[in-house]
């Protein structure tokens, strides 16, 4: 206030208007009116700006999602398998059921040390020598080993 009394030029520029017993510069009041006008303009522009931004975001996300889903899926990580020799199969018993009238036989092979505990084979022969040869060929063992472990039932 002392500066205003000392400088008449400043006092001339700022005219005071009494507001509830306080001296408030008129230019501050006008500035408040301007800010109020700017706020109304911003709210008016937000009415159309927010939906426009929403539509733009929706369109961009649609295009981006379409690109992402239509791109080729390639992977750099490839699982390479090498052939390893099969673990030895221990044959515990061989049960053969020969059906002479239908001219076929069913061989059930029980194993140990293998995930396959029971193997079933069906052969279109009913002769015992041919059945032994076929089982030996399937299992990869000799006919004497098959003959030693084989139990036969004729029906």
C-alpha cells in the first residue's frame, strides 16, 4: 500500500473497487471473468472432444489388434529330438491262445522294465511254429527264448 501512495502511476493503472471492506484491483476481477469464460469454452469443447478421442482410440486399437492377430506366428525355439536306442524289454511271460476253427491266434506278452506292461498281438495263423516265428520277429528275440516263455492254450 505504501508503494501505491508513493507512485501515482501505479495507482492510476489499478483502480480499486471496494469488495466487502477490502480493496481488490478491478483488473483481477476482470481476469476472473476471463478465466470463467475460458473454463466454459473448455467444457464446451470437451463435449465433442472426449467422444472424438474415444472414437480415435477405438479405431487405433482395432487396427492394432488386427495387425497383431494377423501376423505370422514364428518361433525361434525348436525342440530337436535325437533318436535314442529303445530300452531293452524284459519279457516275463507269453500266453498264446490258438483258435483253430477261426484260424487265428492271440498272443499276450507280459513285460517288465517298460512302460508297456502288457502287449497283445493277433496273428492270422494257427500253427505253433508259425506263431513262435511271428512273436520272435515282433519282439526281436530268438525263437528259443519265445519257446521257453510261451504257454499255449488251444480252443
